[in-house]
């Protein structure tokens, strides 16, 4: 095997393909990246029985062939190479990587032991890449990062015709985004639970493309998988098993108080005040006519407070939140103004966005925050 490829193209392709590989794979060959050089170009693949990734890039191929080398090592090497064409060739049991005066010799891994990548399910539809990336980012922040309840580490994806709904919760907050997409069939109906971390990484990697195809249908070997494709990049991941809890009942059925605040002003104020909030200590928000006062710290501890202009509708109230959870929601809004809706201080609050101070709320994205009890 012998081929030449642009250094930036190689570095980007290898980094994307190996992003999901485990640092401690159960089988040594699963730490590898498969390089397949053909007259059509260079195809790079990685698979760890849970997540697969495959990309084809342009390359000048002198001698077609297939090799398997350590994926993360090749990614580190390719990123560190000078900005010159890279030549990769085989020499016995070694793979030679040459770029300018830089030379590396890598050990070949046995390709016969490498598993076949799973076939992607049939395509279910497509969505704009930037919209997909934003929606996944807004929702995945609320997924559980622990392993106590594995089912909560996923994002629930529900498709009904042209409506796509993403939902995630870690029991302390809940995020839901509803959006339109282009289904392959007008009566498309699917429900899938996708690992949040994998979904987030995939969305970031594919979002720069104009359109992302999502495959939630079934095909031979495709059961229990979801597939994504954009341009020359394809990825699959195994779905989580189990019945997702019916958490949408958390959304309040009525609202007593609403407050509209500039998103940037509230975000910066919460960041400053929370500097004195020790681990697991909430920030307190006291809403009154014309402003919200943000406070943290009590007694002999460090204390901070700041007031931000707000438009209040309904009774005044005081409520407390985990500051990081509140900041996560504010950062996910993507709108000039944040709207907080309340029933009472002991009940969940709903955060949504709106483009103008006196406009209507955009409820396509809703972020529910559980309040934290605090001493009066």
C-alpha cells in the first residue's frame, strides 16, 4: 500500500473516526483505525462494537491496500505533522508515515481480527446540519453523566411525521426541543434512546455539513442501531435498551409568575455571584417588580449579590437553583431574552427563550429546573 494525502485532511479524518474509541478496549484490535486505499481515495474506519465511524477522503493512491494501526497514535501524529503532504506506505510489518523530514514507523495490527462495521439502518429522513447540532446541544446538557441509571444517560428521540422531539433528564432538570425535519415518509414514526455523549459528539462533527441524514429504520443487521450520514462521513451507534420514564408530566400545567430578563445580563450576573457558592450550594433569585436580585452565601461564609433588570408578571417570589444547572440552560437558549415561568418556589420552573423583551416566548425549547431548598 502506498498513498499521499493532504496533512489537514488526514488529521481531521483520523481525529473524527477515532473520537469514540475506548482508551481501554476489550480487544486490542478495537484500538485501531482501518485504512483502505483504493483508486477512489482513502477510507478510514473505526468500530468498538458500540460506535462505528467511517469517512472517505481524497488521496493519490499509487498502490491500493488495507492496514490497521493504532488509531489514537495516528491521530496524534497526524495533528503534529508539518503542513506538507503526507505519504503513507507499508514496509513489511511496518507502516511508514513520512511528511517533509518527519518520519514515523508504526506497527501493523492484524486486519483479519478486525470486526466488520455494522450496516446502517434505512434512512428515515434528513435535517439541516446546524439545526441538528444546536438541538442536540440544547438537550444533551440535561442527560445524566453518571451510571446509576444508564437509561438517563441517553437522549430520547421521537419522530412523528415532520415533527422531531428530543428529550433528556437527569432527574434534577429536563430539556426538550421540538423541531421540524424532512422525513422519508409522511407517516414516519420512530422512538429511539441514543447515548447522549455519542449523539453530542456526532452532531458536532457532522453539523458543519449542509444536511444530516438520520437512519432509525430497520435493515438487516441494523436493529438496535441509529445511523448518521453527512457528505462522506457515516456513523452508527447502538441504542440504549429500556423504557424511558414519562417525564413530560413534570411540565407545569399552569403559570402564576413569569419573568423576562436579558439572557446575557442574567448569565454574567449568575456567574459572578456563584463564585462564592460552595459545592452543592444554590444561588437564590428574588423576583420583584422591575428586577431580580441574585444572591449566594450566608452567615460567616463569603457572600455576593447583584441585581438585574427584569419584567415581572404575577406575584413576587424567591427561588433557588443549582448555579451550574441554571447556567447550562441559559447558555443553551440562543435568544436575546430568557423567560422564567413559575407556579411556586417549591415547584419546577420552566426556562424558555424569546427574541424581544415584549415578544412571545419560543417554546420549541423548554428547560425545566428543579428548585433547591434553602434556609430562610
